[in-house]
C-alpha cells in the first residue's frame, strides 16, 4: 500500500474484533501451533512456506480481489514477509 496511492485506513470496532471468524481462527492457531517470535529462524520458516504458496497463487491469477485496497493490503503483507525472509541481518559487533 506504499504505491503512492491514498488508501482509507480501516479499523475494527470491539464487536467486529470479537466476532471476526478470521481473528478467531488465528487465535486458535496461535494456541495450537505457536510461533516463537523471538526465534528468527522459526519466523522465516513459517513465512517462507506460506509465501511460496501465495506467490504461486498470485502468479497464476488464482486470487480474486474485490478492491484495490484488498489487493494492496495483500501485496503489502507479501512484501513484509519477503523482506523479513530475504534481508541480511547484520551481526552485532557487541559481545556479551
């Protein structure tokens, strides 16, 4: 969504958050199969496996978007995932 276009910001009400089937599913998945967000290798592994399927689906036009905002949000998530996986992380010069 950083394509220079103006996008309206979307927010959820408390009721929408509680009643969102997607957020409920994510909540269950995070308890059943938690990802250690302090473990970079675990994060990269989880993101990489999903990224492969999503890129393939996008390349083959298997994803239908209802709006430019939906498409922009999807590609922003892919961009963040891609950068987290592919960017070289500098090693700290400080030894503890």
